[in-house]
C-alpha cells in the first residue's frame, strides 16, 4: 500500500509540473504573437510613412 501511495504522489507531482510547463509555453506563445503583430504594425506604419514622403528605399 505504501508503494502505491508513493507512486500516486510522484505521478501527481510530475503531472503538476507538466501542467505548469504547458501553461508557460502557452503564455510564451501568446506573448510572442502579440509582439510579432506589434512589430508588423510598426513596420507597416513606417512603410506607409516612407511612401507618403515619396522616398524610396530599395
């Protein structure tokens, strides 16, 4: 019986660790997508400003 309790305790501990790692990966992906969208929006504004000036950067 003691071995079963130890096994369940260890299993739940690793399950909790796995859930925490998955949550961190999801948060990191969400932050990465937001940063990328922000960067793309800034690049689009700069491109629009460059074409409005009439300057070409090729």
